[in-house]
């Protein structure tokens, strides 16, 4: 039994479903007739020849139906996920080769009003295992809409059956260099809704091979193939959209993370980042007993620079000092802007002597900074240093204590005349 409504829900047209149903009814009539012959109810035909002929006809029809339904089943089971369109088309043609008596088949897709050969397979009859051999030399061949039988099918959307290509004036060979000349040819439009996606072509070297049953079957096959092509394109477009959106999201997240951890003006890390990573640093310092030093840097008379030369010049000064600190830092060191004209510099594996050497180099480089046209002003800075205690019986210092000690030392440097270094003892 065939439920036409149920098949329609699967994307199979009512006409195609009805054709399958009628074919099965024809087979049933033959079977009934054969049963009557065998039972003797039709005695006038009860001879060996009639029984043999009816049995062979029944066998051929059943084989055709089984092969056709097997093709449809294999096409519906085809996994299109993670496959390119070319792979899907090639798999579909292999299904035809597996289940149908044809020598060659190909698919031309409609691209910019030209039919381009997208896939083709041939069956080499010299191999008993029916191995596949991909067509070569036709991948670049194209047809215009309306050109030849293939072009006419793509233009009209109607199936064309050429029982004898040698006598068909519309027939136009695909490959002039090939020894193969088709005798029979069926060209079927591959459609989805109202769109003609391309043309499915099947051929045999002998004329008059294909029947009306082949036409109906290939129409059904081509319609289902059209759905697979569209579904694959939708999945591919969705995958591309997901990848694109994911990339955009990653960029946005990276930017958001950068904005949350970096100073927008100078580009170096901000206070939030410094505190978070410095806490990890001092835990490692306590665990492995290596030394750390913190430098607090403050630009001298920065307010005067802003008031005298404007905030843009003040911003340029902050950027120059930040660049200087970054140049003096090693990969393992932390440099950040605390806010305003204050910066902080954490040195790993550094005692007070090493920290003082780095601070001296920083001050020298800051003094050498370009201060605008004709050196309108002079940039200097003061630095306060907090070092790791040599006394291991003391409580371990928190990040707040480190910063407070460096800030106190900075205060001493400011009150001692600026442009100098002070160490917290």
C-alpha cells in the first residue's frame, strides 16, 4: 500500500507517488493472472510457454521495482553532514550505478545561467565487479540554457527522453574526444520548489533501453536529490555563518577583555590586571622563596604640564613614559598604570640592589624623552621601591602591603626633591 499523503509529506509529489502505486498494481495484476494460469482457471492459456513468459515478466517488473526503491532508500539514507556538494553529487551517482542499468550518468548544475558539469561517473563493463571510473575531461564543459537537450531541460524544467540519440537533432555530445556515443538518453531537471538547480543525465550505449518507468523513477530521484542539494547548502551556509559569528564574538570578547585589563590611553595593563597577577606572583614568591621588588613611579609636576601645555600634551607625556617602562621591563615583569600619572612596575627575581639599578635606568630614559618642540618642558619622575624582606620569620606581605610600602617610599622621594629614588626600609 502507498499512502500518497504520507509520501507528499516527505517531499514526494502526488503524481510520483501515484506512479509508484500504479506500478505495484500492475505487478499485482500480473501475479493474479499467473496464479490463475497455474491454478487452471484459464485453461486455454495453460501451457508451459505462457507460464514461463508471465513468470519472467513478473520477475523483471519486481526487479525493476526493488532496484528503484533501493535507489530511493539509499538516497534518503545518504549522510550529507560534513560533506561537500561535489561529494554528495558523486555519492548520488554511485547509488544510480549500484541499482540501475545504465552506463553513464552526470549532473550539470545551473551557475549564472550556464550549466556546468559538477559530477560524472561511468561504468566500465570490462570489470566484473562493476568498479567506478570517474569521467575525465568534461569537468569544465558547459551548456547555455536552451543549448542541446540538457540546456532545453534546464530552460523548460521538463524531462526529455531521447530513445535514439543518433536520430535526435537536439542531441549534442558532451565530449567530442570520447569514443562513447550514447544510444539512449534521459535528461531530468533537478528542482527544488520553483528553482531549477540543474540537470541529471543518464545514458546507455544501446538505443531504446529506457522506458516510461525509468522516466518516473528518475523524476522522483531528481526531486529528492534537489532537496539534498538545498539542505546541504543551507547547512553549509549555517556552518559558515556560525564560524563567522564565532570569529566575530571571539574578537569582541578579546577586545572586551583587553579593555577590562588594559589602560585605554597608554595600552599597558591597568590596576585591575596588576593586582590580579601580582597576587599570583607573590604566592609563587612565598612558595619558592625567590625575591620580588615593586617600583612605584610618579611623573613630577604633571599637573603643571597639563595646565601649561594642555591635556593633549599631558596624554602624550603619559604615553611616552608608559613606552619607556615597557622597554625597561622583561617578559616576566609586570608594568601597569595605576591611574593619573602613577605607574607601577613589579620585578621578578630582583633584590633591592637589582631594583635600584632598574629604577636608575628608568629615570635616565625618562629624562631623555622628547618634550615637544624646542624642549618646551622637561620630564622627570620619582620612584619608590618596596623589596622582599630578608627576614623569613616575618608575615608574608599582601599585594596591598607591597603597594603601600612603595607608595611611602615614593612620598619620601618627592619630599626629598623629586627626580630621584627612595627605598622602603
